[in-house]
């Protein structure tokens, strides 16, 4: 009986392609269970036990791929390159070249298990990637990127076809005839899953570069899968081809007209915030295998069946995100290592012996790469983009991924249209392209940074925004519970006819279960049938809150779906485009759903926003009597210790001070240890800001100011903790102009670094019994400079004896010698 000790990939490299071989496999079914390694004359693993081999191969693949990734990560190499290199190291190119290692670890009779698991990983990978695809966005993107996409497909195809015809005599390892057409079309293709993985790994999902690359690849992949349906043409008779085509068309109609409505019914019947029933999820996880088997039986790739199932599942929550969460980890860490291992076992670099054939095939491949680079670069430059942007865009489209390697496997194993040397050449070429372009993209694509302030962009902060002009505020919302505190803050900002307010209310949603981010205006009229949508409920709650007051609010609702790691880039772009001087974000503590991703998001916003950023810590959820629908009353406190952040907080309070329902108390805290000559400039700016505030509110009975003198930061913290009174909100800057030694030491005990030392103290439950909200302000890049301050100092320089007194009287607390003393028994409300 014939015995197979390999697979189709283990045919000799000099085997003529196109010839049919019959390969038989014989398995000994006498022993089905492993009874122990000590059963028998000598300890060994029984030949009939498959499980130990599979587990050993998985462990070695995982270990080797992670080791290569660890070694090459300093060179900014992508994961795909490292993992496939790990498989090549284990394959016949390096370790398995030794016959003992090959027969012991990778016995050829067990290759069917690896091949099956590799195919299964490909099915689920295509399924998960297609689930993440937003079909609506694909159709929308086709209207704008079709010109770029066509150029990126046609130009490399023409170059590759021209070179393949010229060099056909030098590439005997590639089948001639009609396959040349199919082969060159594959070289010119760009797949959405490949680009999405690369963009996600480079953290460019929310960048303009990443958005354009994914939009182009979406349209390109649609055309590619249409071409993939033509696989039934190869090695099929005309009658069989017609039958397969008709059956495939019927399968498509059944999927989109019967299966998709059933899936949408499951989504509509799932309550908002509730998980999808487990039975539905399991059924949809089995469906890609069944559909892939049907398409494979029809003579088309099994990947097409997985793609169809993925497209009929709506992206995002609840169903799409549930499938991604349940499958993504298993696919990436359990199944795909077998895929990388199979590529490594199929790749034998020692089979490349004919230099002329190698050079000819490399010329065709490089021609396709250059053609795609030229096509994408020329079309993008035609629309007026920069040269750097065009080059990086063309590099992203040249990245190769799992789709390309899956097709190479089919050409080598199933179609047998390329030989072992050609396969190894193409694998090494794809890896070389990824290893070169990916680090270049990561190095030369500059992330979102703070922009330099120019003369025409001075209104990026509250200090440089005139009170008489429109105030534009970006308000981010994570949950419906954030609405109440944000609306109260916006009402307190005193919008009126002479000082209107435009609010960009954005629902921030983490990207889960989809591949492309979304930033678009929210139109409730188009989505009024989806009453259980969380964005609808948030916008409806905000509308009810704003409707209760007759103030000139302009509300522009948005919906943003992006990963928290790069969401700040989309916000910064919107802020720059709309010329917004203030960003307000809710700060949710851990018990309110705060995660590490949210914390990183807040810190990224503070680090990169070209405007002022405010983090609102809402602790007033149980005190609903702060304001009523009919009459708005609000009590707030400002802690002014000095510095750019505190001056920006004072600028916000200056706009609020005209509201008749507000009670404002400003604590001017002076720390003696900060009285040093090198900080005279900051103190000068502080004096100008406080004097300007005093002059503007000289006759305002709702504004009170108090002077506090502290010896050091310890006494400042002590005073803050002892503050009595009933306040709705405390406003404080994130950082002081001077960082004391105590603040440096306290950073180790700060729970929330993004709030600063003082803000973290105010956000604790010890302050005002945990019932007072806190707004932490960080100044933007357009704050008032020394030259601007000197121009304004002559206008706002009141004498303290004439206009405002900070002398200790009537309940002012003067701190000295580590003691707190009270003077007087009345309440001071010093109004000039």
C-alpha cells in the first residue's frame, strides 16, 4: 500500500507543475488513544497519537514567533513579518533541514492536521475581518476614491502583465497561458483586511492617511473578490463552469435576501446594552465553515463563503462586537500560528537555485510594487496632497498580509501553478516589502502634535477668545449619565445674545467589532426607528435638558467611533477644523466604568489638543436640587494658585460671572515657598489676570474673593480639605507654575495623574463629603504671552486699596507656621 510522508508541498522542487499526482495516505487505526510513553520496550510517543505532535508544534510556533518578534521589534518590524519568519525558522529552510528534527517534530504523516487548522484559521480570519467591514461606508467611499483605486489596480496590472510576457521564458516555475492573467491580477490587488491590520498596528485608524488607505482598499477588495469568483474557470469544463456560476449566484441571493434579514431580526430583538443570546452567536460562528464548504464545492475559494457570512453581519455592537470579542483572541493566538507554521513549512529557500528564474520573477514582482507606488502617488498628488503623504499612502497600499499568503498557498498546493522555488521567492519578496515599508511609515508619519500658534490662530484658548464672540465648545460624552453635569456646566457659561455658544456634542464610542472608525454628524430623523440606540438616548436627553432654558444654544450632535488609543487624533482634527478653544470631557472613575484605555485617552487629549482641555469629575448625581427646570442656580469655587492653567480657569469663570443665577467664590492662594525671583514672569501674568477679573466684576454682588497665604504645599492641601460650604463645582488648573518638592513626592500617591496633584485631591471622597464636582483645566497652546500681558497690564492695573482688598478680615483664613487661624465671625463678600 502506498504511504504518503508529505503533502503536495513536499513534492520535489524539480517536479513539473501541471502534472497530476495521486497521493495516498495510510493511518494506523489500531491504536486510537495514548496509553503512556512507558508502554512498550522503550519510552516514546506512539506513532498513532496525533495530539502530542499538534501541541508541540503549536508551542514551538508560538515560542519561535514571539522570540523573533521580541528580537525584531526594536527595528519596528510588523507582527506578520516576525511570525512568518518564526515559521520559516522552524521549516525546511533552517531547523527542519535536519532530517531528524523534521521527522521527530514535523512528521509528514501528521501534516494534514496542520493544513486543516491552517485552512480553518484562514476561514475565520476572513470572517472576522469582513464582520468589521462597514458596507455602507464602502459604498460611500466608492464615490470619492474610485479614481485612486482604479489607478492603483490598472497601472501595476499593466506593468506586471508586460513584464511577465517578456520574461515568460525565464520563469518556468510559473504556469503559462490563462494563469498569467490571473497571476498578474493578484499582484496588483490590495485587500482591505491587509490594509486595516497594517493601519491598526501603526495606530493610523483615525488619521487622514489611514482613512484614505482603507477607503481605497475597500473598493479594491470588492473588485478583487469579484475576480476571485472567476477561479471556477481554471481546470473546469464549460458546462461545469456554468453550473457553478448559477449555483453561486443562487447562494448569494439566498444569503442576502434570507439570511441577512434573519440576522438583522436578531439584532433588533436584542435590547440595548444586553448581550446577544449565546445560541445566535454559536450559530453564526458555525455558519462561515458551512458557507465556506459550499463555495469550495462550487469550485470557488472557501474564503468567499466566509466573506459572504461576514458581510451579512452588521458591524459593531451588539452582534458584530460579540463575534469579534469571542473569536478574535482564539484566532490570533491559537489558530493563526498554524497558518504561519504552514507557510514556513512550505517555504524552502534552498530550493532557489536558478538565479535567472529568481531574478526574472523578482523583476515582475518589483514592477508590480513600483506600478502600485507610481499609480497611487500620481493620483494622490493630483488632488493637491504633499509628496510625503503620497509616498506613505503608496507604501500602505503595497503592504502584504494574510490574504496574499493564503492565495499563494492555494496557487502552490491546490492549483499547483507555481513551483517550490517560485513560492519561496514570492514569500520572501512579500516579507521584504513589509519589512521595509512598515518602519518607514511609522517613522515618517508624524503623529498629531500641538501646533505652533500663529497670528491668525490666536483664538485657541479661553484667554484669547473675546467674551463678546461666539464660544465654541467640544463636549464628549461616554455614557448617558454624563449629560446632566455637562449641561449644567454649559448653562453656567452664561450664553446670551451678545455671547452665543456653539456646542459640538459628540458621543464617544470605543471601536469594537468594526475595522474602520466613524466620525459623522448624528441625524436623529434618519434613525428615529432605532429608539434603543444609545446615541439616540444621549442626544434626546441633552435636547430635553437644553430645551428647559431659553438661551442661545447651538447644538451640533456627532457620533465618533474609534479606538481610544487614537481617538484623540480625530478630536484634534475636528477642533482645528472648527476652531474650537475648549474641549470638555467627562471623567469617569473606576467604579463608573473607567478603564486603562479611558485614562490613556484623557492623557492623549491633554498631550496633543491644540486648545484648552477640561476634565469634568461629576460627583453630583445624587444632588438633583442643584438646579431646577424653571430657575437655574449654581455655586462654584475657583482655586487660583498661579500658572497658565489657573489663568485659563479664571478666564472661563470671567465668562460665567455675568450669569445672574451663579454664586462665584475665588480663592487667591499664595504659597510663600514659591516667592522666588526666577518666577517673576509667571507672577506678573497672574497679577494681570486677577486684576482684570477684579475690574470686570467690581460691582458684581455674586462674586466673592478671598486671600489665602500658605507656607508650602502641605498647608494648601490642608486648606482644601478643610474647605466648608456647599458648592456645585470647583474649578482648578491642572498644574501650578512652580512644582514644589512636595508635589513631586505626592505624584507617587496620586491616583489619577491626568487630574494633577490638586485636582486629584479635590476628586477624592474626602473633599466636601464627595458631593462636589470638579473641573480640571489644562491650558492650550494659545495662552496669553508676556508681550500680550504687558499690553493689557496698563488697562487692568487697579490699586488694591481702591478696588479690592485681600486683607485678612471676616472669616479669611491666614495660614502660617503650620497653623490655621480664623479672624472675625462674619462672611466676607468683598465687592469693590
